[in-house]
């Protein structure tokens, strides 16, 4: 398993403080052997301070000693650290710079114009705005409605293209399911009346 956090800082420390081979360090840190050799030569990561993987709980002293004794030994992350990393929930940063906050109504207007079936909750999650803003734009009662121009939220940097595609795909699937349900109910009504 490769190292999930700060691999170069850990590689710098391992190069400076252990007798591990470049291959072992590269495999553990998820780097190329030549990159680790560049760290040892001072060509790569010259400004990076090494971080002790033992103090951070990533590696144990026994793992390093076993690796120094046997060049074929593969370093393994400490099980407690591995469990800690797996249990940490990744939180998306929803902060929008002040300069881009004025673009949110434009992005909402674009989504409503190009995807009228999108729900307010989907827009709120995608753009990071409030439901009251979305409903005001839908009903054209927003305080700044005369200045709102529909603009693509991806180009404005408010969401990623993959996130937008995921929402659009979800809307299309919902439409298909509703169409199938409507077709089944019409078939039942036709067979019941016949």
C-alpha cells in the first residue's frame, strides 16, 4: 500500500535517517525509484523538510529495521494508522471566494434554463447556495434579477464538469423511470377498459 499523506516529506526523512533501499522507499511512498535517488542526490525536494513516519504513526521501528536487514522486505503501514486513514471522512471544501459569490445566481439561472427538471436540492449541492435564492431565481423574484445572466457554473469555477454530468445523468434516469411507470399505468388502464 502506498503512502496517502505527504509522500515526499516522508521519503526525505527515510533517505536521510535510514539505510532502506531506494526501491523500498519508492514502493512505500508511491514514487519512482529515480525520484527517490534524486532526493538522495539533492536534485529533488531540496526545500522539503522530512517528516518522521514513526512519530506520525505511519511506520513502526520494527518495520524499518526489518527493511534495513532485508532489501526484499516490503514496508507496511502501521495497522492503527491504516485504520485511522480509512475512518476519516473526506470533507469537501465549500468555500467560495468573495469575488465568485456574485456568480452563483448566474450559475443557478443557467442550470434552471438548461435543466428545468433539476431540483432545488441538487442545485444547492452543486453550486453551494441556499434554497431561498434558487426559488427566488425560479420565480424571477430575486432582488437582482435584472442583472442575472445565465452562465455555465463549470466555466465560473463553481462546480466540476464531472459533478454536473452526474447530476444531469441522475435527472435523465429519473425521467426514464417516470416514463416507464407512466407507460405501465396506461397499459393497465387500457387492458382494464378492454
